[in-house]
C-alpha cells in the first residue's frame, strides 16, 4: 500500500511541475519573441530617422553651397529686402548700394528707420563686413544714410508721421501749433509776421525738378512737362545749395535720393514735393520669368540710369541672363542689339526710338513717376501754388 502510494504520489506531483516548467518556458519564449519584435521596430525606426537625417543633411549641404552663389535677406518685419549674387561681375558693394538706395528713394525704407548694423548685415549675407561698411559709407556720403557710432545706422531725414484713415481736423492741428509756439516763447505778433510772409509770397511760376545727375534732366522733363501748364525746369543739388533763392518762385520736385542733401535750405516746405521713385517691380518680375541664357537690353539716354539698372539686375539673376546696356544716341549698336534681345527695357525718353524698331521683341517702358505721384504734384500746386 505504501509502496503503491509512493510512486503514484510522485507521478502525480511530477506532472504539475513539468507543466509549470513548460508554461514558464513558453512565457519566456514569448517574452524573448516580443523583445525581438520591439528591437526590430526600434531598429527600423532608427533606420528611418537616420535616412531622414541624411536627406536633411544633403539638403543643407546643397543650400550652403548655393549660398555661395546667392544670398537673400529680409530685415525686420517687411522693410529691407536684399538679394546678392556672389558670382556676378558687379561688385557686391555696388549691388548693396543700388538696392538700399532704391528702397529709400521709393519710400520702402522710411526716414529715421533703423537698418542692421554693419556686422549683423555682413553675417546674415555671408559677406565680409568691410563690404557692408563701404556700401553704408557711400550711402551716407550722398546723404541717404545717417551712420553714427553708438546709435547705429538709420535712414536720413525725418521720421514719417503716422497717418490714419480719419481726416485730422485742421482746427485741432492749429491749436496744437499755437500751443507749441507759445511754449517756445513766441508771441501773436511773431505769428502775424509769419502769416504776412505767406500771404505776400508770389505765386508759383515754374516747377523746378532737382536732381544731382545732369543726364537725368532730359528724362525728368520728358515725364513732367506733358502734365503741367507752368514751365518745368531742371537743376542740380549743387545749384540750389549755391543759390537757394532760385526756389523762391518755384514748386520744387525731387526724389528722396537728393532731398536730404538740400532740404534744410528750402525756403517754403509747402512748395516742396518729395517724390517716391518707382521701384521697377514689373520689370524685375519680367526678368525673373525669363529662361536662363536670355538677353536683356537696357536702353536710356542717361548713362547713370543704365549703370543703376545694370547693378540692380546683377543682384536679381546674376549671370543667368545676359544684360547689355545701350545709350539711345548709339543708333548702330541699338539696331544690332534689338535683333537679338529677348526683352527690352527702356525709359520714357527712349520709347519713341525703341518701340518702332523693336519689331516683335517685348518692350517694357520704365517710368520714374507713377500716376499717383503726378497727382500729388498737381494737388500741391493747386493748394499751395
């Protein structure tokens, strides 16, 4: 009995033990299998990440290499837009000068607006700081920038007043004016003298267009004369600085390129119109749309205009498109180049020569003054002339 119960008991006990061991082994196998699955997933994920990083790295390398050719920069929220072509035959300094100068003259950059420091602009464009220094110094020399140690670089001139859509009441403006002059110690008698000078002044006899570049004068006359019954004459900045009284009977018209150079000697600010120069966006957009290898022909009676336009185009497409400039007076060269150009850009003084000879070649006429600028001059002449 005892003998039978022993073995029987052992067999009965051994079965559960074997079963537990078998279950444990299966559980371990599943755990190992699950771990291997997790490891495989992790490995696949890492592989995808590595592949993605490789793609990103390749893109970065491409961009870095491309930056050696082109650098593009937006400063601030919307103000200064700079693009340079490092491979262009036009020096980067000149590309910067023309772009910043045009943005000031077109009103994109306002008076007293702060620009990036020399080192900041150089770093962002990936160029040497001495190049930016040279460009800023040139713009300061011609009166467009105010460069001062400690206060940074700013656009020259006065800060533009903030205008709202609501018309400001004249009486309120006059009250503010009276309050200010009284605070400065002026009397009513002083005010009466000022009003007497205004009421006794002679009416405007002419429009005087002021531009430093004499070869611009023909273009200014061409654009202004058709719109006004009074005579339109031209002079340089140096002329008005030497003889400010020539402005006494004139409505003075100038661009922001030159305003800051003689603004302080203008006898009557109500007879001064600072005009924004057109930034040439349609022309630049058309050039950007041209296929590589195209030929752009620039035609003007002003060598200064041709030089400016050439430098601006160099910062737009570089060597991707060929740019040739021809003076209107060079009829032989003009006739030859018109046969080969894909796009012709001329100014208003040249259009009567270019358009009849261009055939099917597309011609864009660049104008310094937009229609709203002409309306501004007419409005000032009517109200204060």
